[in-house]
């Protein structure tokens, strides 16, 4: 299955989960997502998500000077972001439980036309 389509629906949740425990700058967040198993996540998608979550008040940001290159913009989760993370995590668990039930259900189901699958 193409992970790219699945990521579109859950990238906000994944980013909030990654910054929940520790603030991070853009590429660091991308790296943590990839290290966590989301190998297909794109840089541009993550940066767009960071900007959107920041604009919505779910993330805070601050700049840290760097001696070896450009300054880095770090992102951290806000109370609004923690609430969003909890809601989306609960929604994800309910959705995945439902989908697991469909996927793991009886192998032989009757379709609407009365044909066994």
C-alpha cells in the first residue's frame, strides 16, 4: 500500500507525537519521523505541517543560534497541541480498532449481491 496517501491523514498526529517529548528543528523532526518508521515522509510535507500547526497555536517556535551554520528554528508543543494530540490519538485508536475488526473479521462474508467473498 502506498504510505504517502496514509501519511496525508495522520501527519499532524505524527508530528505532534514526535515533538511531545522533546522540541526539535525541522530536519530533526523529519529524521525522527523517518527513524520511527515513516520512511516515505517528505521534507516539504513536514515543513508545511509545522507551519500549519504553528499557525493554529498547536506549536510554539523559537530560534537557536548555530555556530556551524544558519540559526535553527525549534518547535515545541503547546497546551493546544497537547489537547489536539490527545483527541487525534483517541480518534486514531477508535478508527484503527474499527479497521482491524473489518480486516480480521470472518474470511467468508456475504456481499450485498449475496456472493460469498
